C-alpha cells in the first residue's frame, strides 16, 4: 500500500547527474530562485555544508532495482548551487516509494528548512493536493485515523490548520463532517445522501434511532444529523403554502444488479481517466513538455491553453494575476461523457 508517512530514509552520496529535478515535484512557482542560488554558491565557497537533498526512489518499469528513478522532492535550489559549483556527488536522504508517494511528500518540501516558502507556495501545495483525487483520498483516509481532514491536509502540505480553513473557504468548499471529504459549500456528498435515504427507510420500517445507528455502524447523533441535515426554513407572514412535490422515483444499485455492475465499471473507468490525465499533465509541466506537446499534436490530440485568475497571496493586497494553463483535453472529454452516462443511470433511464 502507498505510504502516507515517509519511511526511514537511507543517507547516501549520489552522483548529481543521476538526480531528476522534475518540476512536477516542485511546489514553488519556479524551478529555483536565482538570488537564493547565488547566496548558496557563495556559502558553499566559504565551506558551508547544506542539508541533504531529499530524494524519492521510484522503481523503473522493466529495469532492475539498482536502476530506479531518483526524483528530488526537496532541494532544487541546493541542487542548482551544487551544479554551478561543479560538485559531482551530493549527500541525500533517499525515501523508497511510488511516484504517487513522491508527489505527496513533495507537497511539504522546505516546510522545515531552506528558503522560507511564500504564501503562494503554500497555496500552491494546497491546490495541488485538492486537485488530485488520488492523493486527496489518501490524506482524507489518514485524517479518519487521527485529527480529521483539515489537520491531515495541513500536515501533508506543511502548512497550518488555520491556513487550510482559509483556503477551503476561499475556494467555496467545505469539509463534510460525516465523510471527511471536501465538497462544494452548497452541496451534500453522495455518501451522506445515501445514508440519509437508508436511515429514512429504516425509520419507515419502525426502527428506533439506536437500532438504525447499530445497523449503519454510526452513532445515534450522526443518524439524527443525517436525517435532519438542516433546519427547515420558516415561512414568512402571508406566504402561500407551496404544493407538495411529486416524489422522485429513483433506481438504486442495490435493487438492480445490472445497474450495480454499471456503476462499478464507471467508477473504475473514471479513476483510470483521472490517472491518465494526471500523468500527462505532469509531463506537460516537466522538462519533457515540448516533446510531449509535439507528440500529442502529431497524434491529433492538441493541448488547450486557457487563462485563469490566481488570487494574491494571503496578507497581501493587489489584483489577481492572469495565469496561462495548458491542459490535455481528452481526459476531460472522456470524464464528462462518463459523468453523463452515470447521471442517466442514476435517473433510472433504461435506454442509454
């Protein structure tokens, strides 16, 4: 299983030329800071020793264990200083794991030492985590065991719990208090909806709150919260009584084995789409971006460049900056198609 907490590292000296400084593992806005690198070069000339570079050792498909990928996850500025000084071997802390582990570990780089991170760097680490469903799911699962989702995100990104709350609210999101998932502020998670509906069914069968809690494996307080997610709005004076709505007929997978199989297949399909899209987007941010764009274009899948506004760092004033973002549109199109099919399944439509 992929690791949330880093394993015990090996402290070794590695050839600088073997280390991969891939920007997919750099949460700062640039590969390195020129002014800071110059200071490091001067310090190294004066005999100062630096903290070891932190490296993720990832097995390469089809290669022996002695020839892994060595991704730098903390130490881009120090690595550039070493290169300019002509250093051939550098001291490293090597953590064995998967590429997904490396992406997660890189989120908290420089949180403990090195050049202090800016508010933009911290926000970038948060955005990168919540935009990656696979990494976020791991962090949420870790939060269930200790501290909750907010504290788990803070630990993963190397930021304060208060900063997480600010980022979540600024993005129009919230942490669902039952599932721990991050959802839009005005939405209810599918798990909560399903639990509320099941609790209502058990209530109609005459079961008590305690019995429902036992059947669902939750506390009685959670049962009450599920069945009453928000207090009813009070009608003002003179307000007309609204007509009762027709009950919505839904088909649940528990009642239809074919639908259950379709839901499972769609879930696997969408997961594969997210994984493929993330891998391509990582390549588009790496040193291989020009070759990747050329290959996609040659295959008939051009990338799409859009512009979005990036908020000013917390505590600083100023208008939002316009940032150009390049994406591969095929995963998004496939995901949209899968969502459309899923919506029709949930609506109980027989013909797709």
